[in-house]
C-alpha cells in the first residue's frame, strides 16, 4: 500500500487540521499555523510509512506548530501608541522631547544607528560596529557625526 498524493491528503484532512488550528490559536492565527503545518508535512511526507495514520500525524504537527505560535506570541512585544519615557532624576518621567527625536529620525541610517546604539542603549563602539556591519572606528565616526548634526539641529531650532 502506497501513500496517496499529497494534494489528496490536503483535501481530505485540511478542514480537520484547520479546526485544530482554530481551537489552539484562534481564528486570527489559524490560517498561518495551518500553512506551516502543511509545509512541514510536505517536507516530511516522503518519509512517512505507508499505512500510517495520516490524520493523527497531521494533528500532531498542527499541535506542535500551534504551540510554537503561542510561544512566539508570548515573547512578542505588544504595540503601543507611545513608549513610556524613562524616569527622570526625581523619579517622575522626563518630558518627551519631540524635536530631538524628530532630529534623530532625520539622521542618515548609520549615524542614527550609531547614536542610538551607543548613546541610548549604551553599547560599546565595537558592538555598534558589528550591528552596523562596519568597523569600530567607523561606528565611532558615525556616532560623532550624528551627534554633531543633532547639536546643530537642536541648537538651531531652539534659537
């Protein structure tokens, strides 16, 4: 007894797998988990023994893919309209400086990255260089150029 073509497997068991996916992750993510299930099943299908319980095999794959999706969503950040600011010296949030952040956003990509990674995140220039696919010296130069541009922009706007 040989295995039926994979298209037949999808047609026969697709609705069942979709119900499993919806039950596990909800309607919003079910289609993605269903697709991931059948992509994984397609890759493993040639190794499946003839006479195997295909529906049970697919249910197991769907269950594992759903768990993967749940774990991923539990680790994902939640989108918010505005990020909370870090507390100021007095323990109260410092007021957001929209002009400064607009100026940072206007910097060229490497300068913006170097300024944010070094001055905001506190990373050393060696790591900044790795993140920007450049050398430590190039990261240092980009950060200096970015800070000079920010100083001139912010000074010009406040004058």
